[in-house]
C-alpha cells in the first residue's frame, strides 16, 4: 500500500506558472492527508455489529463486507 511518504510534492522547475504549482501542491497535500488516514488503518481487522443488526467486516482498515 502506498504511504504519504511516496508522494513527491516538489514540482519540476520552470514547467508551470506559480498559481498552477500552488494549486497542485494544495491538492497533493490533501491526498497526502487522506493517505495518512488510510495508512493508520492498516492492520486493523475485525467485525462489529451496527445498531440496526448488520455485521461489518474490516480487513486492513477497509470495510470489506456488510451483511
């Protein structure tokens, strides 16, 4: 699984104007935050029952089944 450290936020020099670089940097920063959250869930496994009686299965922090 990719981690936030796999994202390079350094734009190539002289390829984009400053506003485009800022826009890309802000969006990649948001993606990095999302990956941090997903990475934190890695290794979390188990099941739980919701208040309406459904069983939810979690594998590596990702919901894989709702029955």
